[in-house]
C-alpha cells in the first residue's frame, strides 16, 4: 500500500486536510505535526509528532523572527520520510517544502507540491531563504498541483512545464455547510465578513459599505428600515483599528468581532444574509531592513467562497486574484457560475463582483441583492461548482495525481 506523507510545517490545518480522509483505502496517509503547529489535529488521519527548530525557540514574535533568521527545519521525522512513497508538501519557497526536496534523493520518494501562489515572484521578489528554497523545490518536485488555473499560469512563468503540473483545487465538506436558515428566521440582516483581520482582507471596506447603507448614502430597498449588522469572524493585528473605524463611522453597536471554531461555521453561515469577501492585493514594492521584500499577495483561492456556496449564502466579493475563477469553477466552462450565467433568484444575482477597494459598489450590491430579501434567505449556486469543491471530488483528484506520479 503506497505511503503518503503530508508535510505542512506548522500549518497543518483541519480544513485543508479533510480530503485526505476520503482517499481510497489503497493509500495510507500520515502527516507531520510539529510542536508549534497553530491548529488542532484532524481525526481519521495519523499525525506523526516531530520537532522543528521553531519548537526550541521562545513563543511570540521573537521566536518567529529567530526561526526566519536561522532557517526553520525539521530536527526529527527522518523515519517518516524514509518510509514514504509520496511526500506531499506545498508552495515553492516554504522551508518545509525545501526540507522535503532535500530528502528526496536520499530516500527515493516521489515529491508532490500543492501551489496556491498566483503571483510569479521568481527570485527578485523573494528573500534569501525563499530563493534557496525555491531552487530546491523547482529542481526536485515530480508533480505540481496548482489549486487554480491562475496558479498554474504563475508556475509556467516560474519555469514549470505543463506536463509537470495538474490543476487540483481543494475540497470542503459541502454537506456540513448545507444548513437551512433557522426557524423562525432572524429579524435583522447580518453581513458576514470572515477571514484573518489583516488589511488585505478588506474588512475596512465592509465597514464603509455598511456605513453608507446606514446613513442613506446608498438607499436600502423598499420600505426596509432595519439597519444591517456586521459580523467579523477571525482574529489578527487589524482588530483594534477596525473597532476604532466602526466607532467613528457610527457602527460600534452594529459590529461584532469574534473567533469561531471551524466546526461552528456552518451555523454562522446559516444565520447570515450575505458573505462579503472584500480582498485586495498587498504589494507595496518596498523593503524591510536587510533587503527582505514585504508581502506580495492576492487572493489565492478563498475557502470561504466554497463554504458560502455550499451554504446557499449570497456572496459579494471582489475581482482580486483567483476569486472570479473560483466562483466559476476551476477549469470549468465559462458561464457555469451563477454570477456569470445570471439567475432567476428574486433580489438579484447570488454572487456580485466588484473592483477591489470599491466599498461604494459593495454597498450597492448588498442593497440590490441580499438586503432586498428576507434576513438569512438562501440563494441557489451552481450544483456543478459546489460538487467540484466537495471533499469527495478533491480526494478523487488527489488519487489521480498520486497514481500518475507513482506510474512515472
């Protein structure tokens, strides 16, 4: 039975690992779990506890800086690499992807890399460690699995030939998110804005859009006088500034910010009237001290898009990065998605796309669509797109990729 070892550094997340639970029984799957892993383990997959350099350093910012400066690495787990037929890491420049690449010649496994990154940074826009890691990964990977066609195009510019890649979007437990709206339904509209509280997720634009609705700058439909509320689900460095911005916009009593365990997210989607993902690119073209580039990022996939579609929740989002492709279905024919093909749903389309940073159009999209319906009303998204993002479909794609790389 082929042994598959998943390598994710300190980022082994339950939601990303779920499709491996449904892999055919002809594969035996395990994953490396460090002491610094930021997320809980996932039942049904075998964790292999290992030590990394980060585990020896202090918690907090000092430890993070130390791990970057020294170059994080695995200090144990060699037996797991030796026993693997396939090692599956991710991205071009992560330390753990390079760690897998370095061990390939020693142990003879096949190396697979998932790639989310949609921007071809090459060497010019990576720091010193990332450049070395990229070189190792490009040289030794047998098969790349870009999550989107946009990521595949970036890989082409990075120098990866098409025959070395297979587009492989992730999957979620779509059935868990297909939760009906509560009965009786909520009496007020809630606009859900999930995601880490960082500038590039655009939560500040959600506040501005809702403030425009509250003040009548954008008119609410019909005779509706109920002012929508906002729920931010996540944590991060922008929380204090978001609270301050909500207060100065007069929204303090209408805004709630809280963390929610992943298992409870289906219920959160069920009570919302719309999800807004207001992502915008982060690319300052500036440098930190020591010639380390700042973050260059655009939305790479957005799990919450798939979750909202599975939940039948109206979506207002931007054209940033791979978002339009994800909504249409990765690699699916144009017009598959509701936003492209149109809809007969009352109150406008199930999905509205606006330019990144256009809070005024976010307000218009909310008024014309979700806020013209009853609170927590459900909408119809393409069944084909939802099916594509199921864990079962993702597991089939992984099995195909593994069979291909084992046969090469």
